C-alpha cells in the first residue's frame, strides 16, 4: 500500500493544535509520513531611514535582520514542540521551519516535496475572516494538492 505524505501546517494557535489532534486521531502511522511545518514571515526592515530620520548602517541592519530571524526561529521551534505534543500516535518524520509569506511558503514546499495532503487549522493567529482564516483560505486557493481544514 502507498504511504500517504502529509504536511501538517501549524502556527501554534488553538486551531492549529486542534488540527494536529484531529490528524493524530485519524491517521495510521504505518501508512502515513507526516512533516510538521511552520512559517516565519519574512522579516522586513526599512532601508535608508531609521528612527528620527537617522540613516541605518547596512552592516547594523543586516545584523539586526539576522537577530530577528534567530529570535523567530527560536519561537518557531517552540511552536513545533507544542504541536508535536498533540501527536501521540502520528509521529512526524520531519520538521521544517519555512521563511516567507505563509500561504505561498506552505504551498511551494508541499508541491516541491510532493505531499499528498495539507492539513491545517481553520483560523490561526492572523485570522481575518469569520469562517476561514486568511492563510487557510489562501492555501486552499493556491494549492493543487488537497487541503483539509480542521476547526
């Protein structure tokens, strides 16, 4: 039997943790390969002008960018850990911290790595809509891969 490759997307929100718990209830580990992924939004900086109109030195800006990215990676690790805690039967075989726009990063990663299914929570930390969050909605629109949204 073919092993199904599942991308479990998480932002650490209650809905994302519920999606992990749902996947844990419905998956059979011997037939599933699960990758747990979270996305760090691309850090942005204002180049050229700093606080009070002072010019930011390029080296200082790069250092700050790297520091922000390191802090975000640390927070992402905690998100993955919390989500992993919801998986008692379905153990992820791989964990990934992506950087970029969340929906785009998730869909591109899923396509590049040939996943059979994306599972994610209905609304996350940046939810804008009443029924489906902006990232979930965007993933559903962009993905040629089936998406299961859990609430």
